[in-house]
C-alpha cells in the first residue's frame, strides 16, 4: 500500500499527481530546483526537497540524488510524471533495487520501447503493422541515404531514442538529405546523448491517432479508446481530442486490439500509449509506444470518467485494473489545448518572461485547467514553455469545440506572448471545424493561420482611448491635485484631452472632450480618432473597463505595466472577443529620451546556447543562407543571412550561452554597406 509518494517532476504534471494522491490520502513529497523554489507544486505537496540548480541535468535528471531523497524521507513510491526520468530504465531499476515502487512499467518494457529501431522489430514480430522504413544498425550516411532514395521522397528522419519532435526532420528531395540529417543528428545528440537515426516513408495525408492502454500485474489489459493528435507544430501537439473524429467502431477495435497486442509483447504494466499513423483508406501503422502517462491524458479522462493517475497508483501497488474492456464506454467529446509561452506568428518560437497577468477561465465539470504556475511566476529558459492545459467536454464535437473557443476567450495572460489567440482562431477555422485533420494541418493552412494574428479594429479604438483616459484620471486624482481633475469646474471651457497611443507600430491620436460632466463617476465623452468618432462613457471596476460606446455596453478586462521599450510609457493589454491587443500610451517627448542606434547586427531571438557556426568569418553569403544554429528550450533555431553580404565576425562560439536580444555576429550587407538587421 502506497502511503508516501515522491513526484520526480515539476509543473502541471506534478500538481496533477499530487491532487489525486491527496484524494487517496497519500502523503506527497515534491522536489524542486533553484528555478522552482516558489512553484505551485512545491506549495501543494506535504513536503518539498531541494535537488539542485535550474538546469534539468543538475536537478530533475539527478536520478541517484532523487533516490537518496526518497530513502531519506521514507517514501514508498515514486511517480515520474512525463519527460525527465519517466522513460529511464536505469531509474526504474534503481527504484526496484531500493525497494521503492516505480509508478510506471517495468524497466524491461522501457528498454524495449526506448529504441525506436528495436521497438519496430518487436512490433513486427508481434504482428503490429509498421510504416515502411529503415531501422538498421548501420548508420553510415551512404546507407541512410540509400534507404531514403530506395523508398522515395518524402521521407522522415527520426532519432531512434527521440520523442517530442526532437531529432526529427522531413526530407522532401534528395538535395536536402545531407543538411536535414546533420541537423537531426545534432538535435538528437543534444537531447538524448546519441544520434542513431531511423528513416521512414513519410505519408502525405496521415492522421496521428494514439490508443491509451492500461495493463496490470495479473495479465489483464484494456484500451481506453483513442485520441486524435494530428494538429501539431514542430512535430509537437497543439490540440488533442477524443474520440477521433470520424472513427468507425471497426477501425477503433482493430487499433485497440493492435495496441493491446503491442503492450503484451513487452509484458507491459501501467499506463502507456501506442501511437499510430492512420491513413485515408483506414490502414494504420505503428509509430512508437510511450511508456508513461501522456500530456494529453485528460481528454481520455473526460470521455471515460476515469482518473488515470488513480489507476496508475492502484496498478503500481498490485491491484487489478478497476474495469474490464466491456465496462468502458465513450461519453461525449473532449478537447485539450496546450497553452504555451510562444509566438505562433514568429515560427512558434518559445518566449520567456514573467506572468504579470494570469487569469484562466473558471474551472467546472465541463472546463478543466491543469497548470503548475501562478500569476507572477517566470517562464524560464530551462524547461518546456507550456503554461497550462485547457480541457473541455461537450455532448458532441461541435458543442465541445464551441466551449473550447469560449474558454480560450476567457483565458487572459500578459507578460509573455502566448498561443491563446492562435488557438482561439483554430476553433473558428472551418477546416478544423470540419475535422479535415492530418499531421500536416498547420503547414497546409499556414498562410491562413498566420493571417489570423489579431490586429486592431476601429471598434477597439475607443476602448483604448477610454482606458488611458480613465487610468490617467485615476492617477491624477490619487495625487490630490484639484486642477488635474477631469471633472472640475472650468470657466467657459469643456475639459478636453489629447492622447497618443501606439499599436502595431502605428501612432494614433485621440481627441477626447467631455460632453456631460453631470455624472461625476462616469462623465460622457466625445472621442475622435482620425475619421472616426464615438460617444462614450465608462469607468474602471478593478481590472475591468466597463464602457458604453454609442449605447452599447461592454466589459473588457485589461492589464497594465511599464513599457519594456520605454521607462516613461505605459504598456496596456485589452482582452477582447477579437483577441488580445497590446498598445502603449505614448507620453510627449520632452527631449530626454535616448537615441537608439538602428544599425543593429543579427540578434538572438531568445536566451539559448550557440550550437554551431554554419559558415566562416569572412564568408560572402546570399540572402537566406544559414549562418549559425542556436538551441533554446530544447529546440534548434537557425539564424539566416538577412540579405546578401559578408559575415564579418562571430561574437559567440559554439557552447556559449547568449541572452535574448544579444548581438550574435557582425554582418555587412552588400547593398547598403551596413550591418543587417535581424
């Protein structure tokens, strides 16, 4: 019987496990790094133990140290969550050797599925259908390229020890093979410590459908149906749903039985996921098996009514599965949207920063938010930039999707760029509404999706002007200066104000005049911006702007902080049904602002590490030529030449850390005889 559980993880999955453990009366021990001293999972646990510095290799990946912590604190079991040590066979063995229950499969099962190439052979012998490909031990470039040439392009290069899209590259023609192989090997070495590669035929219209399996120590096994995870970027999932749209009962049964066959081939125990590619004709092929709980497990919980972490704990302490296959059923439809600190409109690059405003939608039986962060927390360079998972349920797909869109509109974050507006647009995007899903969905519709970036509408302008006006009035009134009041008596004059604010690099000017000051708490205004004008009244209620524009009442949430670009200006964000809009109140230039040199070299898009230089100092290059590769948040990013020119000097060498915004190199553009701009 598990009485005390250590969670060898962080963030939302640690909070998720702690929540179920508490319901079962199990005491919990959290572990934390320097970056997580004040984290939510630390506060939730009964005990918390410091395990090292912020980089994962110095904390969450210190397997021996975590075992020592467990022994010192009288722990019965360790739950590894996902990522970090969750699929580390040596860690599972170490738990067993120290008489600690590992809440996961036996080490032998992890080892069997740990190598994609070995897993393919096991599945082939078990009769599980496979995608055509090369999974051999000969890793010479000539052999790998011959395999690709023989099966025909496009092909997919995959790290044998990979996961989460790391060490993976699509190759569309023979000419691109070498560069793609080099990049995939580098990323694999960085992420997994080895660069063994697989080559597989790349299916052009497949769906990514995975089966949730569960097995106990008594030989029982069930599948808890499927999840469709086709909508991805950088081979990482964005939105998952269950059940898969258009799935027939016949194909569901075939895939479920194949998944159980795969699990039993390796004597599996616990929660696992067998991932398949489902083609247009209903044929499906084994991709890999994840020997752990998946990030997207909540959608399965929503449609089955089962707590999968509770199942894990029961199975780990030797109990039989809570239900048999015929007792499981699908109820309704569920979506999970991953809320990331990233910029979808800048190649989905992850970002760092402080969560100055964090206001999720209200949690109910129909809307669930799994998170490990609080307002004021920092999104750092050290870990995955996922902020939360938003999960919703509905009687059918249409209702669930509508509920997801509403919940995303109610999710308000400021301080870091997020993908919330992008996700909200997806819920309204007709091809997604029609469930025209493939693993290339985002790439196929990239132009339409990138055009979805929120930009201001004329109806947003009076909201911005009124917000600035009221905030200025509140600050002036707080200063107790009667001549600064917007509603004080004036001889033969109406109070007016001139406001400048900047949005989308455009400077706008608003002329605001009081038309009726008889209501001192909410005077009536005439606001004119360019050719547009409105009659407006409003007041601030906490962090909401209650505003009536031409007799239409709205309640708009807002956030405010000092501008990052100017110490004098204020940065505002308004959260509208059309999306999140950021703008700045521009104060008059009194001649004390600093001149900024616009002649800037290429800069780092975020904090990270230089991986390699792709050319030499003094090289003459053409526009778009890859110059260097840097790694940030476990992903590689290539810096390209902004124009024809010369690489004059590298300021950082491979292996060195760089801060976001740091100048990486001196680049001399041919056409302008000046440094290129990033």
